[in-house]
């Protein structure tokens, strides 16, 4: 048996088997990227169906459940540790985004149960797909570019299947590319860059941090929409300001952690106290130096006070003047 093994090794059969195993692993890894690709396609359809049955406000508020859902799935599937402070920060962040995106309209345009169910299921699908993609990207078998290409291929296939349900006429060039101008192609290019940045965040951070970044992007988009296009929420309203403060606080607290955030504030307060103490010591030193420079004048003032108290005939004032003279004399000697 050993002779046969050595013969096979000399003939290169072992290398071929190892190469086949490696190829099978790569094919399996590539096939696994089809899971988030299909889930993302289903998520987009569910979001569209939920948005068509809900008002804008209810849709935006329900959609923010993806932030805590991502954290829960990261803890369950990847074993991440999220302390109590970061959970509070995520809840504050979710509430802040919901407040910013409120529009005041609560009239349901369709079936409330169907709309909420679709949005909640889509949020869970988005969270699971994000965590799964993170695990695949952080594996050392493929680079970020390869994972993005694999995900785009499966996403395109899933989208074509969904589009094919409306008939093959949708694939005709005049129909498929109808309305495509330079603005649309620019948007496609920007979205592609956003996908690369998202993959980079998943590679070097995690899915929850991606949700935190998206939450801050919502506030930035609302601000730019008002400044550039005069649309969106008013920046001077209490609702927008409270929501923005909540988002900034939640993002900062989750990124740094409550312990580090508290320690930084404590260090700043200690530095301020130290600077105040140093300033007080400096002022005291200047006063002492001035009294030393004018020691004779201080002594003369003390003698005058003593004479005035004696002429008044008050024993209490005499004792008080004596105490003042002793203190001033002691400070002069120092």
C-alpha cells in the first residue's frame, strides 16, 4: 500500500486530489454566497410590498427594527459580545432615526397586518443576510472583490427571475433600459461604490457598525435634502433636533462604549480641575510675592490699625488687630 502511495505521489495524483478538494471548497464557498443574494432579493420585494401597504411614517419606523435585529443575530450566530451599555446605545440610536424620519402621516394605504409583517420579516432577512455576508467576507478564502462579484452575480440572477415573472417582454432593451439617462447611470455607479464601502465595513468592523453608519447617513441625508433641495424635515424643529442628538449620542456611545465615554469625560473634568488648581496656586504665589515685595508697607498698615483700635478703647478690636498683625507679619516673614 505504501508503495502504491509513493507511486501515486510521484505521478502527481495526490496533488490532483488536493487540487480537487481545494476546487470543491471554493465552489462550495461560492455557492454559499447565493444565500445572501437570494435573501437580499426577497428583502427588497418585501420592503416594496410593505411600503405599498403602510404610510411613510409607519414604514420608516418599522424599518428601523433592522438595527436591533442585526445585533441579536450577530450575538446568536457569531457569538459576539454586546454589553448592556451598547444595547442601550442601539435602542437610543433606533429611536433617534425613527424620530428623524417621522412625517406625521399615520393613514394606512392598504392592509396594516400585511404591511407590518412584510417590513418586519424584511428587516430580519436584511439582518441575517448582513451577518452571513460578514462571516463570508471575513473568511480568508476570497478577497472583498471576489465576494462582491459573487454576491452581485447571485443578486442579478435573483432579480432576473423576479422580473421574468412579469413576462419575457421585460427583457427587451427598449423596455429594460427605458428611462436610463446619465442620472440613472450615475446613481448606479454611486450605489456600486456604496456596496464596496459596505463590504469594507463588514470586513474590518461588523454588521452592527454598518447599521450605525446607515443610521447616521439617514440624518445626514435629511439635512442635505433640506439644505440643497429645500425638502425633508425642517432643521429648526424640536423633533429633528432631538432625533439628531439621539442618533449622535447612540452612535458615539456604541462606538466608544459607555465606560470609555465616561472615562473620557472624567479625564476632561479632572484636567479642568487641575488647570483651575494650577491657576489658583499661581495667583496665590503672585499675591505672596507682592506682599514680600511690599513688606514694609504691610507692617506700617498693621501698626496703624493697632493704634486706631487702642485709641477706640475696644478690647475686642485690639485682639482682632493683634491677630491681623500676627498673620500679616507671618506672611511677610514667609
